[in-house]
C-alpha cells in the first residue's frame, strides 16, 4: 500500500511538472492568431504593417489606429516587427501584398535584395511609383518568402526590398512617423505548401544586428501557408 501511494505521489509530481512547463511555455510564447484574409474574384490582399516598436505603446498612434490599441501577450515592445507573422492564403490565387512601413531606413548588406524577385513584372510599387530596383541606402527591411525543402510542395520564392521612412519625416511624440511608406506587389500562388517568410536586413540587436527581433519568432519572420 505504501509503495502504491508513493507511486501515486510520484505521478502527481510528474503531472504537476508537465502542466507547469506547458503553462510557462505558453505564457512566454508569442503566438498571434493566423491571418487568413478572404479572397475575392481579384485574388487576395494581404496587408502588413511594419513598426519600429510596439504600436500599442503609442497613445497618439492608437488614437488613429484603434486596431493596434491592444498589445499582444508577452510582446517585446522595443522590437521592430511585421504586424502579421502567420499568413495563410489560398492555392492558385493572385496575392496582392500591401506593406506599410513606419520604420526608418537602414542599409542593405548585399545587393541581392535590391531587385524585386518572384513578383509580377519584376516590379514593386513604392508610394505610387513603379520600381524595378531600389536605392540600397533607403531600404529598412526585406520581405522574403522562401521554401522549406520538401518534395511534397512546389517552390515559392518572393523577395522584395521594403523602403524606410526618411529621418526628416514628421513623427508623433513617441517617434512613430505620421505616414508610412507603402510597398505593393503581386504574385500568384501554386499548389498548397508551407513556406517561411523573413527579413534579411540586420535590423535587430546583438551580433551584426541578427539577434532580438531577427532571431525571435513572430517579429521579422513567420510562416506563409498556401492552402
Ligand atoms: Cu527587418
């Protein structure tokens, strides 16, 4: 009997540890809900906003953008981020991406990303202007969708430089620019697959700028699911 009780006690302790760890992992995780905009006859429009810091911490900004009033749980408010890390789009569908960037310029570390790749016509639209290449000194991020190697899905590669807001632009008290720079482009999805998207500008912190938001899920990277 004593042995039996000891066993029950042991199992209770193990269960408590498992529940505790699961709770801790969930509490520290940064897992926003998947973003799956509805498709129309003209395809699907995916909107991303890029921020230099958490917009929920900026009262001037949330006054005009109430959709950002609520902070995400366990979110590092100092990190640069894309607003939608988990993107879901339909297969065999035209995708229009509209990326509104509120972050300032930094610089590209190589010229590979100057030319838009994998997009219709090889061009992007930046604040109303068609561009087939970008000045490397005005880029602040890139939006790159790439494959996770698998024989079960087709390749998908899209690579676009994202222009930053000039330092001279008007900002609110917290430093958020009044107007973003808007980059728009289109491409068409193939068969279903799961891909990753990432920024490749070292816009983070730590060694070579590749730490912090560059190395943490959900800020400068995420998933791009075609289904
Ligand atoms: Cu970035």
